[in-house]
C-alpha cells in the first residue's frame, strides 16, 4: 500500500491543487502507514453511523483534523447501506435503551406507507435511545477498528522480531 502514497501525492502537483500539497503531505491524510490507516478506519467506522448522505464528507473532515487516512475512512463508511441500516439502527436503539434509565421499547414497523417514509417515521419514533446509542455504538466500532488495524499491522513485525531473536540465540 505504501507504493500508492507517492502516486496519490503526485496528483497534488497539478496547478489547481498545488496549494494543498504541503498541508496534505504534513497531515498524513493520504499516508498509508499504520497510525494514519488505523485512525482513518476508526473515523470511517464512527462516521458511518451518521444519518443521511454526510458520512463520507464528515469522515474526510475528521481525517483532516485527526490526521487519519481519507481513503480508509471513506471505504469504512460503506458498511452502512440500505441493507444494513435497519439492523444497525435497531442495535443502536437497544444500546441507547441500556444506557438511558427507564424502559424503552422498539417502535413497531409501519410498512403500510412507502418504504422510505416508513423508515423515516420508524427512526423518528426511536427518539433519545437512538440519539444516545448511535454515538456509543460508533465509538465501540471505532475502538475495535483501530485496535484491529494496530494488531494486524504489528503482527508480522513482532513475528520477525521473535525470529531474529531466536536466530541470535542460536549463534
């Protein structure tokens, strides 16, 4: 993946984008190294739960602020799509109802109206448990995504260090 970095940065040599190259280069926005990739994935997983079409835009903004990889963040937001949004929001509602004291129940699905109108009404009826559950679930997904990238990236490094240590012990 590191071979992509010079090619992506060379795109900023064009006249219309040359003003942004020093900032992009110094902020790891297109860096394919361990920490920016882990931050980018975590940001993408968190921003993927933002309602509406603002997920990729929000992930790009957060990557610019937190020095995450924009490409990893944009790809990570794809886990929320029309097939997965309803189960994810139901799970977020359950998490929010565990956090908020009292008893909340999932509102019934009214499929008589149009599919999109029914979805909007269903989400609106969820209220505070959904509002609390979405960021909580997003933080959980982000923490796991960050940890998984760190572990998977460091695994070969640790294995090589062990092999080298074993070879030094034999000679």
